[in-house]
C-alpha cells in the first residue's frame, strides 16, 4: 500500500468503524524443508477489524500468524505494515512495532504471579535499561509506577483482580488464557494476534473470552487477527474471514460470504475436524 491507495471503509452489518489497511500479506510462501505450509497467500488486515483465519488442522494457520509476528520468515512474498514493506525482523522488533500475540499452547511463567506475568508484557515498552535504572533510579521508579498503573487497568478490564497475586500454575485453564490475553494487552498493541484463544475451553469460558475479545476491539480500538476452530464463535466475532486449506487460501470475505462459498463448504464446513 502507498499514500495513493484509496481507502474505503468496508460496510459491515453492525456498522462498526473499519479503517485503512494496516497489514498486507503479499504472495506469502513458507516451506519447512519439503513441506509447504503456506502457498502464495495474499490478504490484508484493516485497522479496527476482527479478522479471523480458519481452516482444518494443518492448514497453515499458526504458520501464517508466525509470519505476521516475525517468528517465521517466508521464502517468498512480502509483509507490509502501516504502508511500508517490512524488512526481515526479529520477533522482538516486530513486537516493538505494536504487534502482540498469544500462543496456541499457553506460554506463561507458572511460578510467577498473575501480576508479574502481565508485567512481562510491558518489557518491549520499557525505556530504562538495567544500567540506567541504577544510575537514575528516580526516572526508573517513575517508569515503574506508570507500568504498574497500566497493568492494573488491564487487570480491572479483564476482571482478574481477585487472582492478581496467585501463581499462574494454580489457575484453571480458562483463567490462564485470560492472563495470556492480559499480558499481550499490556504491550498496548495496535495489532493483537490470537492463536485459538478459546481452544479447550468450556462453554462458559468461551463466552467470557468472546466478550473480552469484543470489548478489547471496541474499547481499545485494537485490531485483532484471530485463529479459531469454533465456527459459531468465528461467525459471531469476525468482520472478515480468511479460509485456509492445505496451505492455500480458499476463501476470503465477510462471515456470510464465506459461509456461502462452495469451496469452503466442501473443504471445511462440510467435514468434521478436531
Ligand atoms: N516448525 C515446523 N517444522 C516443520 N513443519 C511444520 C512446522 N510448523 C508447521 N509445520 C507444518 O506446516 C503445516 C501447517 O501447520 P500449522 O501452521 O501448524 O497449521 P494449523 O495451525 O492450521 O493447524 C503442517 O503440515 C505442519 O506439520
Ligand atoms: Mg495451529
């Protein structure tokens, strides 16, 4: 995308505001040795939308999220972010650009409290290094207070005040996933990547997580790219959906468009998965 790219809002059923293109994947191909995980996939993510990636197991969804997060470098294709082609970057550099993620398998520090786990999400934003902290501890202390305040806000928002001192290892699954979301939000991301945030949850936990995802999108204006298996959830949450199968893109559009796409029905909706 460049300055001349026309920017038109996508009309959606509930008329939520969707902005210009934030991220654009252009002809991405990713191989692991002989295995092609992603074959020539292009799609974009617009500011303010909830963009879902769906598809059967092994379709390449997590791989795609890992390309967006800078964890995998595709052999072919270009990643564009905020109007510029992104050079090859380390994941921490991508994080500094305002992209945060959660993982398909929970990646928290079990022995640490909820609060401290969420604080680690602020690391990419901390300006004062260790050396500077010992020299100018006044400044470092001010920074620390600011970080704590932001984190407390997120804790309130996600309704986890009661467990803020609890070691994460003791929490039930659904709450761990919520702490993971809190940690990702602590980085104040522009784009939030969620890899199956509701996998393994019971109905009530799923409903909670759905509500929090919608609230984050609504209240913080965070753009969200989400991988999810539960079709009901995907159809309810998403503004637009990318459908992958065997590493290829077989559908792209609003939930209604995707639902009516025969290739999608054949490849995904019609077959049992998981
Ligand atoms: N690190 C890896 N090394 C080798 N093959 C991988 C790796 N990650 C994923 N794959 C392969 O790439 C394909 C897509 O996997 P993945 O992106 O995890 O799919 P999904 O998330 O849709 O289930 C699969 O065939 C998988 O075995
Ligand atoms: Mg996956």
